[in-house]
C-alpha cells in the first residue's frame, strides 16, 4: 500500500474530512473556552456548512475511494449522486438540529457540556456520511458503530432525567444485539464469498453457486442491523422509549437523519449486491435468493400498521411522533419493495418532504414544551386561539404528515402509491392507504385539541422570538410550496438516483 | 409585454394577500382601496401593452404561450402552468381588468364605512386573480382552477353581508344557492374535461383543438363532450334551467353584482364555449341546442324583467336575457359576435349596476323602483350615464349595444333561421320596454318617496367618475365592430381580429350565406324601429298613462302573476328537486344509510382498530428483555419461512 492509494482517495472524502476536523476542533475549543461556551454552536454550524459545501461539490461526481486490493476496480467508498442526495439530507437536518438546540431549554440548561454535545453530533454526522457511501461490509459496520455510539450518549444526554438514562440504556442494549447479529451475518457472507466489498460479493454471487440457505441466513442477520437503524418491525421496539426519553432535538435528529442514513445503506446494500440487471423501464432484476418482495411487503406493512395503531393511543405528542415516524419508515419501504427506479425516485421525494414536515412538527412541540414543560396533548387545548401562528403551523405539518393535499406530504405519498400501482401491487397500496386513514385520527386529534377545545386557564400564550419564527417559516415554505409546485423536487429526485455500478 | 402577462395574475394575488393578511392592521380605508385598485389598474396596463404588441404582429403569429412552470407531471399527464395570449384571451382580459379596475375604484366610495372594508377588497382581488387564470390558462386544468376560484369568490361576495336577510330567506342562503347551482354545472364541465382527456390524451388547448380538427373522432363523442361543457357553461352563465341563482346573487353588494354577476364571471361560460369553438362546431346538433337554449333564456328572462319592481332584480333578469343572446350567437356559429356582445354588455351592464348602486346608496338602501321617482333632479350625473346605458342596451342606433345586438340578430337569421330572428327581435323590444320602464319610474314623474325621510343626493366623485368612463365606453365601444355593410371594404375589424381563433371552427361549419345586404338592412330597420317604439311607449305609459299599465296587469292577471313570480321556477325546483332530496336525504340517506350502514361500518371499524391497537400497545411493555425476545423471534420466523419456501 503506497501513499498514492490514500492521496488519490482524499478527493472523494472531503465532506468526511471536514466533519472529522470539526470534531477535533470542537473538542479543542471545548477545552479552551471552558467557562463561556457561546461560541461552540456557531463553530458547529460553520463546520456543518463547510461539510455541506463539500457535499454539494460532490454532485455529479462519481468514483471509488480506497480501492480494494483484491480488485482495484472497486473501492470501500462509492461516491455517486444517490449518496450525495442523502448526504445533503443529513446536512440540512443537521443545520436544523443546531437551530433546535439553540432554542431548546433542555440543552441550554447544560451549557457546560455543550462542547461534548456538538462533538457527538459531529460523530453522528461523520458516521452517517460514511454509512451512506460505504460499499464495504467492514466500513459499513464501523460507520454504523460510530453513529450508534454517538447516538447512545446523546439520547441520554440529559442524564439527570430518569427517562433519559433509561432511553440511553435501552438503546445501547438493543443496538448491541442488532449490530451483533449484523456482524454475525457479515462474517457468514464473507465466508461464503471471500470478500467484504459489495461489488466483489455481487460478482461472486452471480458466478458461483452458493448454498442459498446460508446466504439467506446471512442476509437476514445483516438486515437485522439495518432494520434497527430505520426502526422497521420487528426491530422498532426501542424507538418510542428512546424517542420519548431523549432530548427533543436529538429525537428529531434520530427520526430524520439517522433514518435517512439507514435507508441509504439498505438501498445501496440491496442494489449493489443483489440487483443483477436494470431493464429499460427501470425495473430491477434481483438475484433469486428468496422472495424479496414478499419479505419486504410483510415488513413494510407490519411496520406501518404497528406504528399507526400504537400511535392512536398516545397522549404524549413526542411519543406519538415517535410512533408516527415508525409508520413513515413503513411507507418509505413501499418505495423499495417495488424494486424499480420509479420507487427509488418516490423514496427520494418522500425523504425531501419528510425532512421538513417531521422536523417542523418536532420543533413546534419543543417550543411548546419549553414553555409548558409538557408534551401532553391536554396542554394543547385551545392553543390555536392563544398562539395562532404556532397552532396553524403545527396543523400544517400534521396535515402534511397525514398526506393530505395541498401540502407536500400528499405529493410524497402520491408518488409512492403511483410506484405501487405501476408495479401492480394494488392490495399493498390499499392497505397502505387504509393505514393513512388510521393515521389521520391521531394527527387530527391534535388539531381538535388546538382549535375545537376552548382555551383553559392553564393555556398560555407561547412567546416566540424572531429566530424561532424564522425557523418555522423556513420549514413551512417547502411544505406549502411543494404541495402545489412540486416539479422541481421530482426533477431533482430523478437526477439523483444513480448508484455507482449501474 | 406578452412575456409579462403573468403579472396580471400575480398582482391581484399580491393585493389579495396584502389586504387579506394585513387588512385589519392597515385600517386606513384609502390605503386598502389604493392597494386593491392599483393591482388591477397595473394589470390593465400590462394587458393593454400586450394587446398593442399583439396587434403589431402578423395575424398568424398572434397566438403566444407564456410558460411558467410544469405543474403536474404524473404518469403521462403533463399539465403546465402556462398562459395563452391570443386575440380572444386578450379581449376578455381587457374587459376584466378594465371594467374590474373601474369597479374597484367605485367600491372605495360605495363600501365606505363598512366594517369589513379590507375583506371586500381582498375578495375582489382574489376574484380578479381567479378570473385571469380562467381567461389566460392555456389548458383546461388552469381554466378549471380559475373556474372554481371565481365560483368561490362569487359565493364569498354574495354572502358578504351574511348577517342580513334577503327576500324570504337570508343572505347566506342566496350565496349557497349560487354555489350549489354552480356546482351542478361544474360537474358537467368536469365530465367534459375527463372525456376530452380520454379522447385526445391531452388537456392543452392548442393540442386538443388541433387534434379535434384532424383526428377521426365520431360526431357522437364530440356531441357528448360539447354537451357536458355546455352544462358547465349553463351553470356559470345562468342559462335555462340553471339560471335561478343569478337573481338571488343580487344579495351581494352592488359593485359585486356589477363586476361578477354582470360584466365578467357570468360571461365565463360564453368564453369557454367560444374557446372550445372547434369542439362545438364539430357537433352540429349541440350547436342547435345551444342556440335554442340561448334564445329561450333571452326571451323568458326578458318577460320576467317586465314586471319586477326591485331595481337590481330587473337588471339581473336583463343580464340573464343578454347572456341568452350571447349563447344564441354561439349556437349559430357567430362566435365573434358573441364575444363582441360580451364586451359591449360588460360596459353598459356594469354601468347600469353601478348607476343602480349609486341610486340605492342615495336612497338609503331602498331598491323598489315604485318608491323612486324624479331622481333626475337629485342625481344628474347618475341620471345621464344611466340613460346612456339604457339606450345602449336597447340597441339605440350608434351606441355600442346596437352594433353587437344587431350582429347577433343578423347571424341568427343568416346562419340560423327566421324563427330565431323573430324571437330575438321580440326580446329586443321587450328589453327596450323594461329598461325604459325602469328609467321612467326611477328618474321621471313625481317623487314617490317620503321626502322628510329620504334625501337623495349625488354620489361622490370616486363613484361618478367610473360611471362617466363606462358611459363613454358604452357609447363608443361598438365602433370597433362596425358591420361590413357600414364600413365597406375593411370589413368588421373586431371580427377580423378574432378571426384566427375561430378559423378552425369556421372551416368545419363552412356556412357561406347567400344573403344580401338588403335583407340585412331591412331586418335591422324593423328591429330598431320596434325597439324605439317600445322606448317611447314605456316613457309615455309610465309618466302619463300609468293606468294603462295597471289595466293591462289586471286584465292579464294570470300572466302578470306568473311573470311576477318568475314562472314559479323556484317553486318548481323546490317541489321537484329540493323537497324530494331533503326527504330522501333525511329518511333514506341519513336515518337509514348514514346512521345504520355508514356509521355501523365506521364505528365497527373504529372498535376493531380499538381492539387491535390495545393489543399491539401491550407489546410495548418498556421491558428491554421482552423487546429483544420479540426481535429474535421475528428473525427466527423469517428464517423458518425461508427454509419452508426454499
């Protein structure tokens, strides 16, 4: 291994380098300014923006970094448009999370640990960036661990609250089990094919005849690890407990960014390893290991049904949003299980929209909790009258999450369902539609509390400062705009589905 | 300026947003009025410049498409948000923004002191926004967006004084009536749209119309599309049997009646039929239906207008009648004559309504013409402009209404038959009579109101200046459409201007009349002479020989009450449609279908969801070990399934 091996690869990993540098910088700054830490969030924001610039710089560039020694055609990191798109999702949600944290009372109470907080967030960012473009099982495992370890600590960051410590511990136990299984699966797959590189594995799978049962076993185990990241059933149990216990800013982050990284990994893993051929209509031909479609249909429908049905009962908004985000993972999987480019486009569209609507809903819940100290639905009685801007904005985000026009959420679901109908999966589409009907109930119930119940004495006006209003409006604009004028999102998604190797 | 045509849509929207969101905070009526009016005024200028630019182009290049963005691109359906700038849309846009601007200005005076002044202007701007989309849209979907938008604005503005009573009911009831009747038409229009898409695989005007000319599509399909579109047009343009909402729409403030229910929105149906002229021209049977419906509507509405006493009611029936004329023109294939009448009618009917508003304003909301009299003494400016408009609508030679109405009458004979002409001419006589009955009772004779209670006075300049401008237009507006027999070799300028739009339809119908100029002049002289006679008769009867009117009324008591009660159409609807629907809804749909079946299913489903979710919820125990067991079991199950399926 000579030096050029590294220097030639550096060109492709600039965002990751920027994120790593930010971690070091933040730790150092934390030590230097150990009294007054007001500068830390700004440095973090600057770091994210620089990383973001490098990500944008990667648009329309493709290539491998850290080439494999077995077959120098492939490498450990695949840089392509698909990855760049998901990295951008990560960057945008990270920017919002910095804004969230700046307005979060929970976080502001612990200013002395602010350096740690942001350094860990950058740990997550780095983990996710690598996870999105990793095309090597070892790197996938490592980046996933980096992401998970940072998240465990952040979930329990407000450690004085019982809930928070409990969340952190559960998350750790669950994560350890899942990644353990995943590692087991990886080792079997390596044993079968003799490589950890996805592209080389793919080539091996197509040329050699392997024991299908062993292969299926390893895939299922690897899927356990990924399924835990995207919180799909039956690996979703940790989600509500962790989401409820963690600080809201982290909950929001986990529900969007971490999920995006998990999905990117899942799609890349399946597409590079098992898709043999993409026909002219954009349909993927998969290696026949087992019935992929049925397995994913079951998981997807189970995930959304469990998420929606449990959300029905929640009186705590944070917990309700946690279940709702499980349900959304189920919807997103619909785009994958059709195994076509159209489905992939639908996933990208959905994620773009989901980013804004989910973060928006969490942000408003956080602003309200800052004032009232509670996320209980009863504390929302008459809120629409007392704080009409907050009420109307939350209503828009929730309506969008339900998927009703004229909000962007409708467009996201529309494209998912079109992909399903085109793939002739009408039954699945109908079950998914019925699920959104169920979800209507718990989303709209919040509206009922806000607008149909008169304010009680407890209801107070939530004061908003300029920055908070700005954050809400920035998230509202895409939801309203894309609901009517969505061709730019669709065009964007269409041009960012290319995964290296096809 | 053609490229900036979208400003004419954007500016009113901006005005709506500013006044609608900040209106209650601005408070200053003047500022609100200026914002509301100027957006429409600037739009008018943009249209004007676009018009000048288009006139400067050669005739075959006058159709331009201004594309804004792709709105929908789903599974083969591609809808662009684009505006079609051609002679037809420019003509309509001139009328809407021009007359619209004058009415906005007038409203500053008329709505002075209203507690929701800002809301009124916000709605008016929203209306202009929707109407411009309707006119300029380059495909059926954008047109439909505007179509529904104007319907909504019409509803909001009819119900503007929602706390008041109107006739036997309340103002909101009148607003709902307008909305519901319009919905019936909209349903037809939607069906037409679906059929167009399934036939031509496109909803874009230029695309559909060029396909309509050359595609081998059966006449039956064309007929079906045309009849559905015509049902839509009937709803918006108040034709038999869907005209019942328009008289009740007078519950709104008078500027609204002038703008929406006389000058612009109600002509949307005429515009749409003219726009789709090629489709109608390909369905000759439907064309006859259009002509007959138009003729009947013109006639029956005019007869009702003879005996009404509410000044706005008379004008409302007059509007229905004039719209009937326009459809008569469309039905005989004289599309440009129909559009020409849309334009001249907008001038004089807006003027009549605004004049009526001025009178109502000064008479403290009194609308009964039997309680007016000799108002010319108190309101000279309103009087003169109102009389000009009345002469114009009666077809007095040289005024705008003369040219447009005469053209329609001529074509109803030349392209149609003598019967159309006779009914049209009788309607013209009736029109002249009821208009001058209205004028005479209002402005001449003795004061029939209590002078100690009412103090009629001229309206402020902000209201009278728009009246004068409209009066000017009502006089000269017809000169761009002077028929060939008077203008000689240049032909009809207005007709030539719209020629490119209707060329395809003209080719399809291929009517080449062999009528002489002599026939045209003879028919014209007959109808004009009869109308002038009616004017004179009305003046004499209602100033000096009022007993003639009373005697006739008592002699023909049956006819009189029938007319006064508008042929009992509302009652017939009540009996034949509304009551059965109410009964059916209550007994069958509500008590049986809704309560038993729908609620049963819904409640059943809800309790099922309830049970299922309470079970699922129990799985979320909070115990980490349990979660891990479930997860391992899940994996084991999947593996088991794979082994079985291998």
